[in-house]
């Protein structure tokens, strides 16, 4: 069962989605808590922190290992809501930017572990916020700037050291476009 970001809710209403004693999955579907809950149920929205920033600077490859050691993955971001949440996490850590899971071999950008190159008509290229090496640059990765900064995506050498942005849940969600945890 695919539910890396689902949790049981014990509040009356959260984000206009589910009510008391319901869980929310990646597709935005609510279900009753009880026998057969998704493995990740039992948490409240206050327990759920999808993004966190490392305390130390490291390069991209060390960041991959660090996030994995924390039960997370180097952050992949699939929509505007997630982008805002990720940028807020970076700002809350009081750093200018953090490395995310975007990498380039010189032929566009992909999220780590995927083979699909970002398309100009899809997120994040369609936002107009990707201005630094939008076509890709060999041996480069993206760092994401914190909230409130005009410069959002920053192409860095893979070997540069910055703090890294991790995303809870391990690998990429099953249906990133439907991820309602923005």
C-alpha cells in the first residue's frame, strides 16, 4: 500500500479535507481510521513535517546519504504548495539556501532516482522561477533559496557544500501530482 505521507487526523477538520478519525492519502482521499490503517496513520498534522534542513553543510552525494540515514530522501518538489513549504523550512533553519534532489548531466534536469527530464510546460520550469541554467549543466545540482527571496532555484556544482533539504517518507511519492501535503 502506498501511503508515505498519510496520517490519522484527530482534529475536527484539517485543510478542508478530512474530519475526526479519518486518514488522508496522497490522492486526497479520506478513509476511516481503524483496522487496516495505512502503516503511517496515528500521527496528527502537528507531527507531520515533510521537509527538514540538515544542521551541517555537505555536498550533494553526502546529502543523499545523510537524508537516507534520517529515513528521508533529498527533497523532490512537485508543485507550488510543496515549493512554498520547502522554502519556509529553509527560512526557518535560518540559511539562505539548501541543496535539493535536482540534478543535471547537461541535458536538462531530473529528480534524483528518476529518468524523466523536466518539461518546460510542467512544474517547476513553468513557474518562471527557474532562471539559473534552466536547460541543465553537466555535474550540477539545484539549491533552493528560502522564502522571501526573489532568486529561487540556484544551480551549484555537485561538489559544492551547503546544508541539504530532506523530505520525509523516503523516496518519491507514488503520485507526486496528487500530493496534497503542500
